[in-house]
C-alpha cells in the first residue's frame, strides 16, 4: 500500500533545529515605552473568552493545573493557587524588556462546566457551581515550539551579558523556584536560525527570596517582597543580590526535603557575583518602564488598587537601586 507523505506542516513539526542555530536569551524589545503591559505578549483580541470546556487535569508540577479550550477552540493551560497572580504580572515585566515569556491572562472567576469533581488538586479553588476562582491561563507564543529544557549551570548562553541580565530579573521578581524543568528552549518557527532560552514558570515571584514555611508565605506575599533587602553587596566589578536565600531552618529536619535543600543551595550563585556592567545594562532597560506600565502589569493580574500601587512602588524601588550603580 502506498503511503502518502506527511503534510509539509507536519514534516516541519518534526524537523530538528538547524545545527548552527544561535542560542539567545534576550531579544531587543524596541521602544519599551510603547509596550502594553496590560495585555502583555498577546493583544486585546487574543484574550481568551468563554464558554470554556474542561479537557483534563494536569498532574505535573506542584501547583494545581488543568487544560481547557476557549470559545474559539484554542487550548490553554490553567493554573490555580498562589502562583496565578504573580506569574501573570511577572511574565509581563519579563516580556517588556526583551526576555522570553509565555502568554498569560488572569481570570478572577471562570465558569468551567464539569470541572467540579474532576479537578482533584486545588479543589478549594473550585466551587460546586463549576466556577474556578483565581485562574491563570497560559499558552506558549504561537511562533515558538518547545524543544527541550535547559540547565542554569550548563547552557550555551551562560556568561553572556544577556544571561546575566536574566539572573538580575530573577532577583528583581524574587522568583526563587528555579528548577531546571521550569526552563525551556524554543525554536522560532519563523526563524529556524534562533533557539530561544526562556524561563517558562515565574509563579514563585513577588514574595520571599527563598522558600518559606508555606506556599502562601513564599509567593505573592506583598509584605515580604517590599521588606526584603534587594542588593547585599556592590564592588567596582560585581553585584551580589540577597537572592536566592536558603530555605528556612525547618527544612533541615525532614530527610525527604534534602534534595530540595541541596538544589536551593546549588542555585545561590545565580544572584551573586553578577558583573556590575551587566547589571547596569538590564537596569537601563527596566528604567524605561513607566510607573503606569508597571501598574498595568499588576492590574492585569487582578490585584486590588491598593496592592497594585504597593507592588508598583516596590518594583520601582528595586529598579531605582539598580539604576544608581
């Protein structure tokens, strides 16, 4: 029996990236002042609209997640819990200054027929009338295809100005959960000469600078974020950030926490000894963001007006510290 060749689109999907594809971690964002941080990477027309159809629970990772399709049939990965708001805001700030980010939207109350009873994790965020509360919807940029994960310690962009800028961004956001499986390499479908290295999960942001006793204390904790000392040391050559900090001492007792503790200790270098010139470079990008743009990122994440103003002031304060270097 003759076998018909696969369609060109299917063939391209399985092609390996060009062997000489250039690894990049940052793309020139152009006019940062003109970037819309309310909608972020997507446009107003791309905002997901219901009715939403529940597909299945996603049991990966630590946050409760599930998959849905929107009214147009587009598939989205939904996340519940304390990471939903900070990830929505953090991804917009990353994207605004040229670092890779997913397309994220926050929906305070999202009717999803049939979800109650089928979503096992995070059922405290799902009411009996099939409404999911505090939902982050995410999809990858349409022009990018995930190829693999990448390691903070071993990657082809390590040591570059742009990679060091990404390290600064993690400290700025206090995104302490830097597992390698939170990183992804994407092929640019429009330009196969590029391999994009990005942090795909920035949900552990805007809280403490390291894991605390509870998830709610560690992530999306305004008081912890604005009280935390940002820069710990400045020399003529490098900058140390007070990030990531080691886990609370309570984690040293249960043996089952040892792998986590070891990983966090091995990641302490990410916020330390960053070349001062590289810190100043990313600071020059961040300084172009207006207060209104930063405010829009937090508005998009469903924060109250008081929280929006407080988080905006805290982020601006950290940017100002970098700008003084």
